[in-house]
């Protein structure tokens, strides 16, 4: 299963993702490190690093100055930041960054108990409450994120100190839940997928066993959390002992193989499903595979926004019902879209179909990128598809849908999650399975396959604003023998593929074009997609989008913002059948975009709340920008779904 390890021999070069790789390295990681150390002026306090210092001091002296600050899962922010830093170091070695990471890892080791237990909240604040409240306390969640960081740091730098620390913690968890037979399963899934990564890294069977245990026992006793509360009524959030437990919230209403709809907290759900898919991949468990396919289909066919966002409701940060996809109150958490990418990536290994990579691409280019300001210093937790200043972020029902990105959050799970995803794109862009090289996402850079295929492959493109992808080959010997499978996105109606300017012979299967060849240094494989502007319509079952259309070009969903449209987007409508033209590439606008210009109407109405006078429609040109770039020019109206009129 070595195919599933992070591909750390891919160098992102120029183009769209080259800018992001540089931004993560030069701006985002340093900014987030400062946030974790409470050095960002007028930002929410983190206290993450200080929590580890206090835990280390308490273990060393029996006491510590100060009090734990932050969420019960505050440790996980450090873990995700370390994981992102590890991937960045693999791309671009940086001795100073590595030194600072090593110092943090040393501090983490000092905060670890002799029995392997590691969690600053319980060491500093609640030392007698270990494993007393799996439903709320996030111990296994924090452990999972730190395990992921440990595996990434070992694979990317060759340093194993954090890996040793987290193997000790995993051993502690194994003793508690397997050897000592403690009941229960994680309130917030994450450790399942992390343990599978740890297993592949170490080949230690008990880590796979532990991952499968948490998956298999989940929901078998659906009353476990209620029983846990009666046994130990202590609550992290101060809930009364008789506070009801929603079984769907943490996906434990039924055993995982019997779950057919994506329910509850969206991030918890897709983290769980990722672990399930990874376990199914490792074990070949047909019932687990079937459950994963059912859940993935339910998400993408009934509960996913056109931007790849998931989670319709603020209440519970949750999925709600099929086809309930409100735009202005969408929760659409950045972490949830990232989790959907994780899940889709594992499904792509289970079932080699381009539809999984299509969803990865949709979520990545739209919801995930929207979660971070273009300069890398502000972040959205929530990603609505409509924002109206004066209502968004202010009305009681819209407090969560902020129209401007904050510097940081009290609950800061999303910013470091973005950093670790964007610095590990090779994991999703390329797969090598059974000798076939799959090109899933189109990122400019060079893939070093010297050890496996005897050469390098460079992908050159200005995607997502240009439709042309070119693969160059650099064999160590005379030629590289490789079967290259290129994903053909569902949005591309007509695609051409050529080798050295001559139409290529290839086999299409499940969204991939398979090309076989002995490629020499001068050979080029060129793929040209159809990036015609397309209008997207929603099922009539989605009430929020009745009579509306969204506009897409290539992988990008577009939106309208007030700043481009006379500060009034609510009066705009698209002309049915009207022309939508593609503007020139604008390198100086929003870090480089192409605008779209649509024929449309602006309706003039009176100032009265209600009127008997019909609106007067005037023809106008509507300017549209990519959704990921919205909210970068101050307080501003925004809308993805636009009414259509004849």
C-alpha cells in the first residue's frame, strides 16, 4: 500500500498553484505560527503553544502558572500547522522553519505523560477526567491530528521524534480500548483515518486493528453516550445531566455499514467516512465499500452545494435533509469541504472513477480556496453562497455567515486545515496504482518517478484559466514506459488529446483517458479541454434555487459582487440564452483572474416594501468573478445563484 503515502517528490513550479505554494511557505505558515503564539494584533487569542508549555511545566514540577485557554481540542491546531509545515519542507527545505518545528516537537514531547498520554486540556485543566467523556472531550480527535502530523513530518523530513511520541500515545490508546476493554468510540471521528496512516507508515498491525475497532463498534450500542453521561455526568460544555443526545450528530444512530444518509456534524461525518474508505481499501471489506459508496452518493447527489461545500445548517454545523441547500444561511464549513476532498480521494482509490476527482476539484477550487483571503492572512470558517451586508453576520439567523474574513477564530480548525491541504496537493493530483500513473488534478510541476519509472514528468499549464495541459517527459534512459491516465472533467464537452501534435490513441474508461507509450525526451502529450462557459441548474427539489442559474467555466464557479455591479446585485438577472463572454486574463486583479460578462437585466422598482407596479427591466452587462476570490475587496454583496429571465 505504499501508493497511499504522501508523494513528496513533486515540485510545484509556476502558474496558479505555484503562487499558492509560495504563499503558504512565505506568508500563511509564518502568520499561523504567530497566531498560535498569540502574536497577531487584534485577533482572537489561540494560546496553543502556551498550553503545551504549561502542560510540560506541570509534568515537570507538579504545578504550572496560568490556566488552560481555548477549546478542548486546541492541541489540534498545532498538529495541523506542523503537518502543513512538513509538506512545505518537502517542497522547499527551510532550515529555520525546520528548527522551529523541531522546538515545538520537543515541547510536545515534554508535555507527554510517562504512560504515553498526550493532551494539554486534561493535563492542565482536568487531570482526573481522562477518557471520561468521549462524546465531547475530543481526546481521540486531537490524538488523530497529531498522529497525522507525526507521519507527515517523518515522511517529509526523515525525522521521527514526533512519530515516536505519537506511537507511544497510540499504544496508550490501544491498551485502554483493546487490552483493557474500555467501551466507546470517538465523539469526533478523525483518529480512524490517522491510525490507518500510522499503520502504513510503521506497518504495526495493532494500529490498523485499533482503527477497525473504532469503526466497527460505532453505533452498535447507539446509547453508549447516554450511558457514559449517566456513569460520569461531567460535561465539557456544561450541559445538564439530562441534556438529550442527538444520535445523528456524531453519526452513531446505527452501525456504520447500516448508515445510508450523511447526517449530523458535516466534518465529523466526512472524517469518519474517510477512515471507513481507507479501512475498506486495506481490508477489502465489501460491506464497508458499499456503505462508503452509498454515503458518498447521498452527499454529492442530494446534500452538496455547487461549490463543493457541505453542511447546510449552523445548528450542529450539520447536514440537514436531502435537497435542503439554503444559500444565505449555508454553514458550508471550510473544514467540511476539506474532509470531502479526503473522502473523495480515498474513494478514488477504491473505485477508479473520475467522478470522485471531479468532486475533489470542485471543492478545492471553490469552497476551500474561498476559505482563505488571497493574501493568506484572513480566513472564512463559513462559506455562504450569498452575502448581504446588514444581514449577513448581523441578523440572528445569519450571525455565522460573515461577509468579511476574520484574522483568526476562537475555534480555529479551518485555517491550519487549509494550510496542510494546499501544501500537500500531490497527494490528490497524482496517484500511482498498479503501474498506472493517474493525473487527477492539473498542477504545474515536476513529478520525480526516477525510482519507479526511470524518469520525471513535468506538467505545464495555466489551468484553471487556460484549457491546455502539456506533459513533458525526462527519461533517465532512452525512454520511459508508462501508462498515463488523464482525468477528463465532466464539464468538458469536447476534449482533444495529442502526442507531438498528432491525435493520440487512447481508451476512455470511467472519466479517464488511458494512454500507453514509451516516451522520449522530446515527446509531449497535450490535452485541451472545452472551457466553454456553462450554466448550471438545480433540481426542482432545491427550493432556494428555483428560477436561478449558476455560471461555471472549467472548474470555477463564478459569482457576482456588488463592487463590480453598481453595489446592487439583488436587482440583477441573467438573460435566458444570453451570451456570456470570457474576459482577458487580468494579472493585476484579485491575484490574476478572468472575468465573465453576461447579458442580463437590472430591474428598477420603487422604495415601498410592497407595490402594485411591475418592475421595469433594463438591459445591462453583468460582471462575474470566480467565487473563490469573493470578499477580498471590503464589505460587499455576493451571490452565486442568479435569477434567469427571458
